[in-house]
């Protein structure tokens, strides 16, 4: 009789333990979905980017530069360079922290957050990236790349190269912007709960290489948004 009673009590304990684990798992999923909904809402409002540096003009070394009202139809040829230290870790003109190991670029007159295709005319490599800073303020140069972007384009070694720029506008630019902001939000989620948003940083790298289409089944990985 005592053995039977002990067996029943043990079964109840097991069931109770399983119920608690299931409850915790469900609540974890609910918290993640709530955070994800918040991230997507913020991304839609553009709240991951600062409005700083969006004036009509600015002055550097006594020269005034006028920001273009629109990037539509913008094309340009000239020399590209890249910048790293001592700018790494400082705030860019957009208010973001500059990370030379992430893909981005600086331009003197394009509106901040403009997406641009950069083609190295020497090796024909193509990279799609976002303008988040101002520069280069060196005569003859039209764009300053982050170190990561320079490596992708084969410019890191020589330091400068002739490139062709073409602004990305319209629906493709909107899609790129949405994915970029959503991936930044997922990266924040990863800091709150490691493993919840693995792959957020990879999303931006895929976009920069022009891989802005949704991945095939089994390619995307959890936690990265591709629209």
C-alpha cells in the first residue's frame, strides 16, 4: 500500500515539474513575442536612427556643403577611400556610433540613411550600403567607406580606388531600410536574451552584399528578418 502511495506521489511530482517547465517555456515565448512586436513597431517608426545631422547644410574647414533634397537619380564617379581609427567608437553625423568593422559609408551631400550601390571600377565588385556619416573632406574623394566595406570592395589594401556610385531609392530602399532596422532591433533582443535573435548582425552583412531577397528554406536561420 505504501509503495502504491509513493508511486502516486512521485507521478504527481513529475507532472508538477513538467507543468512548471511548460509554463516557463510558454511565458518565455510570450515575452519574446511582445519584445519582437515592440521592435517591429519601433523599426516602422524609424526610431533606431537619430534625426541629428539632417539639416540643409553644414560647414567644415570654412566650406559650406549643401545636402541634396533627394537621392533619386543620383550617380557619381570618383575616388573612394576608407576611414578607421581614430573615428572608431565616435558618433557619426547621424548620431550612430561608428563601427569600422560594420558596413557603412560617409558622403558629403547625400541625405543621411541613403542606400547606395558602390562598384569598384577596378575589379567590378559591388556593395550596397547605407550612408550614416559625412565626409570625406579630402579633395578628389567622393565617399569614405568603413574598413569592413573597404575589404568587401577590395579597397582596404590600396586605400583608394575609383568607384561608381548609384543611389538606391523607391521600394527597394524601403525594404533595405526595414530589414536594417529590424535586424538592429533583433540585435538588441539578443543582448536582453542571448540566443533569441541570433543572426541579426548577419542580416545587415547579407544586405550589403546585395543579397536582399528572402533566403530559401533552411538558409535564413532563426532570429533574422528578410522581407
